[in-house]
């Protein structure tokens, strides 16, 4: 417990008041002194909630959770137990005070509430950071990156571990052979190629690389695919779709294109079409770490709460 955080000295002058150099003239009441705040408990009030916030946010956001979720849950559980223990001790002191027991002034109640608030905010913010930034980043970087891929001669079965693909110069989206499958949403696909797929040949064209998007085509066959960087001339790469729940819908769209355009699809790989897939993935990591750096400025928020509490106690004591 943070005992004796403040000392209030209230003295009233009277007949027994000792006179001397600097003494108050006899008969004049002495104004109550302002409360004196000990520095160490105030530091606890700032640093303990802030440390809990940073620890919980880091565990919830980064690699430990991705690679070792069980360990991350144990660490989070320990932090929650410590926070709840603080609540228990604070409530115990409050109960003793209600029952008339004399309890020394303490910042424990303030720290307990601050830690709980910091922990809840950190868990929510960390969950957002992990889902929006770090998990997509870790999902892709654990896979391979391939550059200068020939979409005509390369086969999907040889690149099943790909996370990022950069195709050779001259690769483009054949919008003429795009397709959309309509369900509750429209699932759009367009083949990546370097040659015209309508070339006369006794052998069907094999197309294993497909750019994708959702609700960015009308669902008719050919010509209206407007997903991702479809109109960017310098785009010739993509990030692989890793959402297993969406794969069946894109496969249905590809099957429709296969039948409609007389194509051959062996092991389709679905991609979000973009100019620089490698830099795009790195941007997820940059955003996640930037969010963490900005979030640790929670220190100043906690410091302001302590300042307001000190100001409130000072005003209360002067009444």
C-alpha cells in the first residue's frame, strides 16, 4: 500500500501558540497549510498503470501472440490477476473505512482504477493492431516471395508457398477474360498473363494466376473488372489471398471463366493486384509499430490524471 502519500498540517493559533521569529501574531488564526505530496507514491501512480498498458499492448499486438499464442495468453492472464488483486486490496481498504476503522490516506484506490482502465484500453487497442496490421504482415512474411515470375509458363503447384509474387515485365490483367460470381456479394477474378488468351492453339491456355476483388465487377463475363490497381500501368505483382473462407467463392468464379472462355486452370493462386507487393506488406509492419509508438504516449494521459487528482485534493483540503 502507498501509505502516507500526503500530510496535512492544520494549526490554529491561540493562547498556547508559541511565539517567536516569524510567528503569527497572537489572536490571529493560522491558515491551514497546503497538503504536502510525497513524490514516490505519485511516481507509482504514473508509472505502474503506464507499464501495465505498454506490456499488455505489446503482448496483444506482436510476434509473441502470433508464434506462441498460449504463452501470450498466460502473460495476459498474469497481468489480469495482478490488476484484479489491486482491485481487491483497494476494495478491502474501502470496506474497512466504511466500517469505521481508521485507514491511513493512500493512492491505492487511484492506482487500482487506473491500472484497470489502462489494461482494458491496451487489450482493445492491441486487438485492433494485431488484426489490422500485424497478423496480415506475419501471415505473408512467413511465406515465400517470388520475383520475375512468368505467368504463362509458371504453374501454381510450384508456387504454393508464395505470399508475394512479382511478375515479369509485360505481365498484365486480361480484363477481356475476367469473370464475376454472384452470391450475396460479387466475387471478381481476372487472369494474369503476358499473351492473348484467344490465340489459336490446339492446346488450351493454362492460367493459374488470378487477380481478385470483391464487389468491383458487375458479375457478367469480361470487360468490367475494376479491382485493386487494375488501371495502374506499372502494376505487375500481387499479395496472395490467405482468407480460407473466401477461397471457395473465387474458385467458383474461376470455374465459370474456365468454362466460358475455354481456359485450363490447374492450381489457381489468387492475388490482390498492386504495383509493389513487397513494400505493401512492409507497410503493415510499419503501421503496427507506429501505432504502438503513438500508443505509449498514454504516459502523458496518465500523468495528466495524476495532476488532476493532486489538484482536486489540494482544492478539497483548502475548503
